[in-house]
C-alpha cells in the first residue's frame, strides 16, 4: 500500500470512528444549490450518501470492510472529486473519499444502519452494488435534481439509473436490505430518510460527527429570506406609488 493511502487510512480511522459501512451520511453545505435545496425542503440537510470502508491495497478491485481502510461514499454529485475506483474525476454516481469532501460540508450526521444487517454477505453485496453503479461514468444533468427538490417528476424515471443523491441511497437500501420496504427509489429526497416509516432499518438516534456553526446556515434554509424579499418588494412598491402620487 502506498504512503498516500497509508496516510488516508490512518486519518480516516482516527476521524470517523463512529461510522461503519452501510451507515447513511446526511450532509449540509452552504453552496448556492445547497441553499436552494435546504430552503425548498425546509431542512438543514441538502445531501445524503452511503458510507463504505474499502481496502485500498486491492484497488481497482473492490474489497469492503466494516470500519477499516478508506472511508468512501456511494453518492451522486457534480463537484470535481476523484472516483477512487478509477483515479479520475467523475460526475454523477461514484465512489469518493469522505476526507476529500469533508471541508465542503459544515455539518455531517449519521443514521447508523442496525448491526444485524452488517454481515459478511451484506459486505459482498455492497461490493457488487458499487461495481454496478459506481464503477463507470454516469452522465449527470442539472435539471433533474432541481425538479426533484421542487416536487416535480420527470418522465420515465423508472427506466433510468438513479440521478439524485437520495435516489441512489434509497436504491442501495432497497436492493440490499430485504426488509427495508424501500421500493419507490425515485420519490426520495434527502429528508425522506428521517421519516418514521423508513427508520426501522436504522438506529433511532441521529449522530452528529461534525457541526460547525455558520452565521448564514440557519437563516438560509428558513422562511426568513423569502419573507424579507417580499417585504422589500412591498416597500419598493409603496415608495414608487407615493412618488407617482406626489
């Protein structure tokens, strides 16, 4: 194993001790699109992914461990991060290092998959899922996530691969956890996993592993911005009306 991977493995094992393969990672950032997502959902989380520990000494072959190696994420995204399976920047469905993405997110929380599911056969199925969904370039469009957040469905969703972070995560649990009862992958949003009807496969407590307070975060996903915007428009309208009457 190269010194580069040795350093990542050491850092990940020290930093992410509470995360295991199969856990759901909920993430909050303050990019422009993230603000739109959080405002539309009225929630602090704008992104989700599935945690997977892989053994780097076998790459490009995929060997999944429970909590050792490099902590990666099965995720859908358009940012320029390297797919650890290919060493290239891939947009869309991919497997990326959490430590590489960490700085982008102000808050990281974990819904831990119940331990009874974390078996040897489960890890083998995770390897197969990654090979099928994350080991090649998946084209990414920007309108689909926006339409999803706004509550609109595009046509023929069932016939394509997941093209939204929560869809990909839902497909993961729907395919690999037999009693997950997650069947409708394409109706998922990041916050859907927090709803009671899907909570039975996770432990009850939401675990915060990173929570950096940001002056604008609480503000931007609240109704405050739109209220202020409407107030300003009304004020401008009143001032203009008074000017013309004068």
